[in-house]
C-alpha cells in the first residue's frame, strides 16, 4: 500500500501471469488493444451511456486502474480519474497504453448505433471484457428504455463478488507440487509469414462478415467438428490459397487462445488464458478442406486436454516464481521479453480467437442487433463471436491486400451462406 497524502491511500495489484508481457511488447504496429462492440437498433444516447458506465464501474473497480512501472515488475494502481464516454474518433484498436502516461487501460466510445469497448490486453482477456460489456449494455438499455420496459425487471446473470472479479486466476489455481510439468513446445522455425504492403500510419483494415450461426454450425457438423475447428481449418485453407508457390514448403501455424475460466470454474474478470499452436504441413498433407479439418480436429483435442492445460499453467507460474527472475530489474526483463516475443512471432503465421456466445436478458433482444470483436494485428488475423443467430467473423490486418479475406468469405458464400460484409476502409 502506498500513500499520495495523509488522507488518500492508493491500492495496487500486480499483473497476472498472462498480462506481464503486454506492456513490454506493445508498440504502434501492434498496440495489444482489442475492441468488442455492441450494435443496437437505435442511435446511442451518450448521456445515458455515461450513466451506464458509472454503474458498471462500481462492479469492476480494476477498470479504474492505471499501469505503473516498478523496479522489478509492472503493477496496477487505483486511480480517481473519472472515465468519460466519447464519440468514436480514433482508428480501431489505436494505442491505449502509452509509457509514462497516467490513463485508464480502456475506453468507451460510441458511433451512431454502436457502443465500443476497447482495452489494453494487460487489463483483461476476452471473457472478462465480454462480461464488462454485457453489464454496460444491460445498464444502458435499462436506463435508456425504462419507459418501454415498464414493469419488466431483467437481472444480470453474473453473480460474482468484486473480489472474485479481481482475483488472479493463475495464482488461485497454482499447484507447485505437480509432477512432470515440463512441456516440450514445438518451435516452427519454418512457419509461413504472411507479407503485404502496410497501410499508412499503422492503421488496421477491419473487415467484418455477419452470417447465420446455425448455418455455420451445420457446415461444421457436416465435417464432424466444432465451429472453431472448422473456421481454423478454413483460415489455414485460405492462407494456403494465397501462398506463393515457392513458400508452400513452410508450415502454416495458427495460434489459438484457450479460455481457462471454463477449466477452473473461475469468476475472475482479469486475464486467465493460455494458447496452443496448431500447425499444418501442406507439403506432406492434403490441401482438401475435409482433410485439414480432420487433422486440426485431432490437434485441438490433444491441446485441450485438461492435464496438458494445467501443466502449462504450472510451468508459467514456476517461471514467474523463480527467485532469480523475480530480482531481475524490470528494464532487463522488458529487453528479454521483447526478444522472446520476436522469436515467438517468427514461429506463428497468425491467430484465431473465438470470444464465444454473448448472452443478454431476453427482454433486451429486440434492442440489440449484434456483437463483434477485433484486435490489433501484425498479420491478418481472425476474431469472432456470436449473439443469438448472428455470427460476426472479423479480419484485422495491417496490410492493404485482402486476398486471404476474400478466399475465406468466398468459400462460405459458395456454400449458400449469406454474408453481410462491412469494412472500415
């Protein structure tokens, strides 16, 4: 505990295991910011959105924190800065964390019918951010449409306490006595790197495709797999279709985040995830989509085994808890984390992230059209989420070229999937 003056005390929390790398590696080319948006059927009332934000923050005090640099680690420090909603005026996923600047790690903006929540990834993962946005939309609709709702009294499904939301899921589930925690992680030194002409001023091209959840599920079931496995396989297929022939000996490697909340029944609103890498060798394996799906499905099952996931958590925590690493100054830690990140990025082609199914009170369904998600990217990447029968798949890319995106959506369109395409450029 630190003090600003005799009357005011400042609370602080250390960053969780998954958050520590983001302040070290974020930059203007990859801000480590992601955006989750709710699109309603009517224009947003900014005054009522501000009221909703004030109510939401009462249940998420971590969101009022600023990021500070200590001698050994970064840490969150409580702040009295009052967050204000603002009309959208920046490009999607623009930088939020700026070294040395005291500001919150999220922003709420609106534009016409859309509410945007943008976060610096050190603050929370997709699961926590969805929880925050669901709460914000809940309060906004209750306030803005109170006369229409009448005697209807919908309630929030989330029943976690503030301490549970602020919990560090990694420490909570750390069991240092587990045996055989060594995991040999494959390093794909021959991973294919997607190249292109960068958009000026480090802007991100965002292309959204909205379609029926049920129709995509039907295609996935036809291949005997889940939606996430099918879309991962289709992403690989689309990347391969755009690969120069002289690069096709390289592996396509897709990084897939794993939501740890569901494995440990955690109610934290902070980062609690790990990742797995799925690779496919088109030189040795069939380029047919059915064969890609079959292989990727098998790799997903192995990667999602609870024992393997728990070993990853323990391995990361043992590394963090190493007494030698703990006493290394932060400036040195940052240096080596940047090197490790650059090395790791060369072994991954891209990533795909399923934020999941978003739910709201049944009484609110007539007010909400859809939710969508996008993230800063060093190469074309996919994020997606669903609401009722509305699936929104979003490509974010720093490049002018859109051949991969076109191949991806064309594949679905050729199978009678109706897709509404929107773009910011």
